[in-house]
């Protein structure tokens, strides 16, 4: 084969992998997956809310007021808040709420160890795992509970809705990304188990919780994997809602994404069994999470392949790639133009892949992003 033929072959192979990572996997699930029915009921188990907090004195009063509004009998609800070595007034705030089980860790060991400490204090049959920042809907717990009537269900994830500062649903491309992500989770849930849960809101049987390794970032991926490894299903319930705001501070959303993507790589090091046959969700993990980590490198290969090829088609594709990344630069330096999806989609796609490339770098260099 001559050089331009090899370049075309490489280009379209990379394009196929990228398409599968972002859309093809969902299409395969939709076409091939069989629905697995779930027995539902109206269980009312004892529930322990477990939250890790580090320097969250500003957010805690609103969160605890939010939890007080949950549609659930108070005598069946325990609230455990773990202060992870906080240096602000977190301890003082918690002292004002005698109904809250406060666990005050003297030094910060990271979220994973804080969750371990919280579960040790928990007494409920099921654990409602929440983050401090997000507000949950009044009926969220009621929405999560029905599948627990099915003895094969071990955990149920809620949905995170991203909103603008005024509380309206986000129309940014990041919101589009979340819509795609949620569509994948729905199909995974209907056909078996989801790969990850929403860290801001998920419910699980306390008996299935396994202590998390120190420094772990993605408890919302490792925990459901551990549940599935023990033979239980992990479901997605989009009607159980937690609400969060899109970060408006420049770079904050990007830093959060870098941390999450680096966490995927770190998780494989801390739990190597995830890449073995003992992981019943191995294929889904690769398709849903891991392939996206290599997309930035495939994009570079595609640019090079289209540049070295002598084919007119490849030259057209090169121009289209340059235009795509040009629009991403426009969206980066002129955020107001992101109201147009023509700019927002290239900007968000490029941001996600720059974050993935940076995640690889941080993981390889050992730069800490764990806490």
C-alpha cells in the first residue's frame, strides 16, 4: 500500500473508534440489548445519608435544610456527615444540628477514607450517598427506593441536572454531553447494570459496601463496580434528581473534568481487577469510560494522517478538522458565542479531549489531584 492509502486507512480506523466511544456504544446497546425487568415495590428501610465534607461550612446549612425536606419518615433517616480534616467552621456548624451524626477526622485523608468512616457510623439498611454542594429534590429518596424490592438490585443511581445561575436548565454543550451520558446510562440500566453512578446521589445496600482505597477519586465508579462484582445489578433512575450549577468561574469546569479523567486511570491502578475477567462489566467499562481516554491521541493521528495523504478527500477532511478546532478556539476566547451550538459543540468536545490528554500527563507524572 502507498502512503496515502495507509493514511486513509489509519484515519478512518481512528474515526470509527471515536464514533464508537461517543455514539456507537449507545447505538449498539439500543439495537442489541434486551430489557431486563425489575421487580418494584414500596419498601421503607432505614436509610443512612452519608456525606463527606471538607471546609463546607458555607454549604452545610442549606444542605441540611434540604435534607430536612425529604419526603421520608424522620425516624427511619439517619444523617452522617464526615468532616475530612476541615480547617474552617465545619465542626461548629455541625454542632448546631444535634440530629446529625458528626464524624470529625483530625486530618484530611481524602473523600474515600471519609466515606469509609461515615459508613462505619451508619446504621441504616441502605446508604444514601450524597455530596454537600448539590440540592436534591424532595421526592428523590422515594424515587430511588422502589427497585430495592428486587433482591437482585444492589444500587440505584439518581440523575444530576445542570442548571444556569438563574436555575433554568443548561443549554450549553456540556449539557448536551450530559444528555448523551444519561442516554447511555439508561440503556445500560435497562439491559443490566450501569458502569458508574452519579456521585451526587445514589442509594445502595449497606451490606454491599466495601472499604475504598485511600486517595480514590472515583468512588462513583468503583463502588458500583464492586456491587456488580458481587452479582447485583446497578440501576439508573433519572426521576431521582440532584441539581447543580454549571461552573461560571473560568477553568473550574475544566479542572473538575481533568480530575475525573485522571481518576479513571488512578482507579485502574488501585483496583487492577477491573481489567480482568472477574469484572462482569469489563466490556462496558472499556466502551463507556476507557476508550474516551485515548480519543485525544486518535485525533492527533487523524490530523497527521489527513495532512500526509495526497487524496483530495483527505485534504477536504483536513480543512474540516481545522475549521472545527478553529471554532473551538473561538468558543474558548469568546465564551458569549457558545450560545450557538455551532461554536459550543466544538468547544466542549475539544475541552473534554484536552482534559483527557492532561489527565494522562498528570497520571504519568504523579501530580496529585486526589483531594
